């Protein structure tokens, strides 16, 4: 098991200094998702950063829905997000918060800016606004509506609120500086008209605040001390601070940014993930191939493994791509330690033990885990007809092949040594069964004649094994950075990222597996009983990850 150092990062240093200097007396953070999609691994990182800071410094962390854009938001997302945060093992402080519950206050503050001559209603069209804004190299120009009187602005703002104007015909803008080198300070939009119902406030409002006007003020209302977000908001910080300075807010939060998490071989943009769902490329937001929290959950990731991964990668101010093998390492490590072992034959080939009595059944007992006695024992019925994997038998092979070969011996895992003596073939000439003999007195012992088996293979009794459906996954994308280039990310989708087989047969005990229970199928990989489709009558297992670790630790 890898040791996770107590995560200490630049944010911890800032928080510690703020506490020591007395700038803040309590650490208050928030996780502020917009309910316009399911949470993904990047959000898990943000959750771990925000909840982690609060935890380490004895503070609190709010869950606040940043629901300022009702067009793309829904109750389904609100519910899934809460479920995912809880599943990851975090509990937010008090009730869930909503940006929308501050709409009244935000509107009052907007009026205050207008009264102080710091905001105005602008009638430029979207296109004109863009033109007037200038570019990175050229200053913008003042809007012709910039000098409206306070009275006119107040009346127009009220008209906007009362639904008197069409969508897109007017916006409220802050009056800051059209020549600022920071585009965000060139009279940014504070309110727009959107004549759509809101999932929380219904038809109370037909103007909605922008992210910039809402976010810092929400932080201030909630007493957030450290408003942690990702680097793309760095250029918004001057505006964040301007609004906090120019409004009578009850506290003075500060914004800090860290680098977004971008794991390789995946996309982490809700818009693109939603596209994959809407287009039916995947079966839903919780498809086990998705980098969503619910997808990873269904794939067999554990909360501990996701939290561990978030700690391992650290929190920095750079936006690099993180090797997804690190995430795979985290889950493999967890399951290696905690998942009971079981045997499942993926591609069965019959083995008939010629010298084993036809009606005999031996109950063999095997430990569920090589080092965890607390996981108990399991019973494995052993009988004359067995199933092994097709890959584990060859008529001829060189010495490197340490499985069953005609004329040679192999140990059946947790059971006897057998020797292959002959094969049966079907009409096509394909091997349909291997005739073997049990080597006597080899349970837990080497053969008395000194001829040791070269390898160990897994098996299931043909009569007792249970048929299971296996869902075998590949990475959704074939390239490291599917959405970084010019091309459409769709072209990098792995064609066979899901393969389903119903041929597999597992040891009988697996019929009792509970949904979401994980196992190591010996020699095959880690599998989890599907959260929704698995039942005793129809067992379904998802492959979480293979056994081989591909993550190279630095320096080794
Ligand atoms: P997306 O680009 O996927 O739509 P978003 O930033 O728009 O993500 P929000 O719901 O606004 O999604 O995000 C909530 C919080 O999660 C924000 O503070 C955001 O900075 C953070 N976050 C989103 N994606 C990542 C990521 N890849 N890595 C770290 N934090 C992230
Ligand atoms: Mg966002």
C-alpha cells in the first residue's frame, strides 16, 4: 500500500498564514458546482481540495449550487451531485445552499451599484458589445448608454426585472474601465434577461446574475474565507475583488486558484460528457467508462481510491495532464488489499478428469484473501468435469508457457494437480475438451513422484459454476489528450470500449455477491457486481481494472 503524506500544498500555507495573522478566524470553504451535469473526476479533485482544507484546519465546507443559468440546469443534476459528494465520504456544513436563494439580495446590491453610478443598463446587441469591448491589444470603447442617469438606470433595471423587455435587448453592466488590460474589467455584464423558469425559483425571476456578479457575493454572504477555484478564473479575480470592495457585503472572501485536473485518455468537460450521453456513445452519465463519479462508482472504484488519487497528484498552480495510470494504481492498490478472491473462467474449455469418480464432489476450502484472514474462507466444489480458460491450454508449447499442456501437469488453484492426457475435438477440429488425470495426493502438496507442475491455473466445476455476464471495458479514448487538439474528440473514441460476454462461468459462491461488491477474479482482474443490473438470478460483473500495474513511480 502506498503511503499518502498528509496533503500539504500552497493553499495550506496560505490558510495557515491567514489563521496565524488573524486575517481569518475560521476556515470556511465551499464546493460550488453548477447543476448542469454529473460530477466528474475533476470535481472530485475540487471536492477533495475544498473539503480537505476545511477538515485539516477545523473549519467547514458548504455545498452550494451555482444555479444562475437555469437553461442548462436540472433537479436530476442537483440530486446526483449530492449523492456523489456523500458517496465520496464528505458531509457539507448545514443545509445545501443555492445561489438562487440569494437572488433577492443580489438584485438589491445591483440597485446599489446603479445608485452609486457604478452600473448601468446597456442596450447594445451582443454583437455590438463584442465590437465595443476591443481586443487584447486594443482598448474598448465606452458604450453610448454608459452615461444614463441613475434614475433612468433604476427604472430600466426594474423594467428588466418585471419582464418588460425582450431577452437579449438589454443587460446590466458594471461601470469599470473599458481600457483595462484585463478584458473582464471592461464593463462586465452583471445581469441578463432570460425568460425561463428556474428549478428553484420558478417564474419569480426573468433576469439572472452572471457568474461574476453572483459568485463572490455568495461567498461573502456565506462567510467563505477562502474561495478556491480553478486557474481559468485567475483573470476574473480583479473583478471578484472589485465587487467585494464596492458592495456592502458582510464578509471579505478571497479567491485562490489551482490547476485543473486533466487525466490522460479522457475528457473532463461537462459539455463534452453530456454530448457523449446525448449521442448514445455511452449508456448514460453513470456508464462505467465515464470519468464521472457515478460512472467510476459503477466501474468499481471506491471512494477511498478516488480520494487517495486526489491526494497523490497534489494541488498545484499548473494545468498539466495527469497519467490516468495513477488513478488505476490507486484503485488496484485498494482492491488488492480489500477485495476477496474468486475464480471465474472467462472463456471456458471443458476438462474431464478421467480417473475421478463420476458422482464424487469434494468441497475444498480456500482463503478469500492471501493475507486477510478476516475475509474468511470460501467453499469450492471439485468434481469430474471442470472448466478452465481456453487460454490456459495448449496442445504444444515451449517452456515459457506455464499452464496446461498436453502430456504435462498444472496445478489447479486451491485444488489438485492434474495432467493432460488427450483432447476431444468438435466437427471443426477445434479442441472441445481436455482429458486429464488427477495426480493423487496433491492437495496442498507437490506430487510424490517429484514431477512438479510448472504453473497454476484457475478453474470452476462445470456442474456447480454459475454463468455470469462480464462487461469488459477499455479506455473510452485512444489518445492521451483527446480534446486538446484542433480535431473533434469523437474521432479518438475507442471502437470496442465495451465488450460483453455471457460465456463466463464463476465459482458458485458469487451468486451471493451483493451489487457493488468487488472481487479479484484470480488471474483475470478486479470486477464489481453491477450496481443496477446484478442479481443472484442474473449475475453481472463489470471489470474495474486488470491486475498489472502500469504506473511507473518516479525513480523506480
Ligand atoms: P466543466 O468544465 O466540466 O463544465 P465547470 O468548471 O464548469 O466544469 P462547475 O460545476 O462550475 O464545473 O465546477 C464546480 C467546481 O469544480 C469549480 O470550482 C471548478 O473550478 C471545479 N472543477 C471543475 N472541473 C475541474 C477539474 N477538471 N479539476 C479541478 N477542479 C475542477
Ligand atoms: Mg463552471
